[in-house]
């Protein structure tokens, strides 16, 4: 067989049925990968208690997955090109399922963190292979656009569903004698096993392409990305920050390793990252924008979920359901974008999408809580929550929906542009670069916004605490004064993080309007060799 699907939208009923089931498998795999980025968040306190994990080490349950996922994406993409996309897809989802089973059965900290690392490795193999399978299985035009729309929607749906499932499963009262948090890992096991079992039935194996695995490039590139993501994760933590020795050393080492990686890639015959994939201005633009856009979505899930729990007073499960409209709106938006991309240029879809996301972040930055010491004391002592005046239906929901529509209008056209007209032998690595941009961009954005939030949180807390103590006139304990001050400080930090995120999205919008000029007619045609009709 060849790597390119027929250049036609005309498919037989049997082919249509096969494509539909192929899309179901890819969607489930993508949902599994994204869902695991958020599903364990709400369970962290319960995991720490049951496995005796120190508070300082709990964050590695989340960052351990992100580190290996982001760090091995390029390697996973190249393996898919060299060894076959179906084969690597199956290996990735199987590894993910087995690691999830180990995580659900973990008896200690080391066992759980090791399982999370192998989950990330499995995701790094499955995700770029799945994206490449779309490009090589579905014919250009309506079928492929619809597949990319569903794939893109899973990014938002999986994150939101992860919060809902995480809240629900964690709250279960040990069904079958198993702690509820363990189900946050076990629930994805049948998904991974099912995807691996049915993949040979609905996917043809891609051709193996000539070349050798660039081991030096793999080591330096992966280590460099791991070091940078590790440094960025440290920079956003209160105990470390940007000026911590471990942060600086990690970031400097990461940059140096990536410099060596670039040098190696420019000299080897079969590079892990062929720089020719950046030769297209439109593809390079899509990669750049996809480094910025996920930061906005990560910021919304991270800061807004904390805000409505800590400040507004929602329970974990209530918080998860608060994001359910995001999933619904994301599906609607991605579906609409998949239809519009046939008649509207990606510049306009993505340009409008980034502006909608920017508007949503600006709306979140306007969330208002009492500012005076007396107002803070009165509100919390009367209602129990500083954000009692924040109405979900008028102050939160409209901007969640606006963000979802913006993300859908971004992900679909940018994903199409990023993988369009790649050489067949580069489809896997091109998909890996796209996913890497999302992971590293999200980590960079979240680390930056966390640093901003921390600065304003500390400044506000130090400023308001003495005022609260004086206004309370001994009616509050010192601990209560500190709690009230922190809530005020966190609100200040979160709203400033949203404001910086708003500025970042404006930059992404400017890049899109200025440099993305591929026409919708080009995306509706079958892939031509690299450099033919590509801007």
C-alpha cells in the first residue's frame, strides 16, 4: 500500500464504515492521553494520604507525566515513521494501559511515579502516531477535515472530562474494596487494551521508510526538552521560582542540549528532526501559534478550577461539572470549524479563534471579590466564601463557552496546516513536533503565568494581612487572618495571570493574521510532494 489516501471524497459504504471505526479508535486514544493530564489532579490529596507521599512530592504525579510525554514526543514520532505508524500506535496504547494498571495498583510513591513516567512514554508514542494515521488513512477533504475536528475536540473534551471523572471517582466510597482514587488510573486500562486490539482491523500498516534512528539526536533532544520542561515546572512552584539554582541549571542545561541537538541534526544523514518540515512558512506559523494557544487553555483549567474551589467554594465534583459546557461547546466549535475550513481560509478561522480566546481570558481577569479588609471579613464570615458574589452563570460560564469556541476554531485549521503536504516519511515526526509544541508551549505558558500569579499573590497577601488583623480587632485568630489574606492574595494573582494570558493570546492572533496565508483550496487537495505549491 501507499502512505497517501485516495485524493477523493467519494468512498464506498464499506470504506465509510471502516473510516468511522478508525476515527473512533483514534479519538479514544487521544481522549485517554489528554484525560490523564487532568484526571488525577483532584485526587492528589487522597493519593498523598494513602501512599504517605509528602506534599512537596505530590506535584510529581502531574509533572512526571508531562515531562516524559513532552520529552519523548519527537522520538515517538520518528519511531512511527521508521517502524510503522500502526505498530507504534499499538505499542504506545498498550504501554499506556499497562502503566495505568500499575499506577492503579501502586503500593508506594516510587511505584506510582514510575507508572506515571511510563504513561507519558506510552502517550508520546501513541499521540503522534494517531495524528499521522489520520493524515495517511483519511482522504483529503471532507473525511479528513472531520477526523481532524474530532481529534482536536478531544484535546478540550478530555481535559474537562478528566476533571469531572477525577472528582466523581475520587469521591467514591471504596467500591469493591478499592480506594476511589485508584479508579482514576484503572478507568483508562480497557480503553488502551481495546484500541490496541482493534487497530489491526481498521488501520493498514504504513510503509517503513528508509533511515536509521538518530540515537545521539534522540538523547540530546529528549534530554534537552526534559530539562527545559523540568526547569519550567520548578520556576512556577512557590518553593523554587525562577531564581532557584535547580531552575537555572535545568534551563541552561536544556538550552545547551538543544543547541547540541540542532548541531547534530544539521550533520547526520537521517536526522530525528528534519529541518525541512519548517521550510513551509505556514507550517512554521502553525507550530508557533500552537506553542501559545494551549497555554491559554491550561491557564483556564488550572487557575479557574482553583479559583472556583478556593474562592467561590465549589466542591471538587461541582468544579468538574462547571467545565462540562466547555466540552459541549468545544465539540460544536470543532465540528463547525471542520466544515468552514473547506470554504474559509485558516487565517480567518484561527485569527477569530485567538481573538475569542483572548476575550475569554480578559473576562476571567475581571472576576471581582471584595478588596477592603472589612469587606473581606464580612463576606467570608457571613457567607463562608470570599467569592460569594461571583455568579457562575453570568461571570464564569459565558467565558468558558467563549474559550471553547476559540479553541475549536484554532485547533482544527492549525492542525490541518501543520501536517498538510508533509512528505509521507515525515508524517509521524511532523505530528510529533505539533504535539511537542503544544506540550512545551503549555508548560512554558503555565510556568510563566504561575510566576506572575505567585508574585501578585504574595504581594497582596503581605499588604492585606495587617489590615485584616487590625479590622478584626481580635475577633479572628492569627491563622484565620492568614487564611483570609491568602484568599484575597490568590484572587489577585489569578486575575493577573489571566490578564497576562490575554496579552499572550493577542500575540498569537497577530502572528496568525500576519503570517498564515495558506488558502482553503489547498487544504482540500491531496498532499503533493514537499515544496510543490506550498508557501
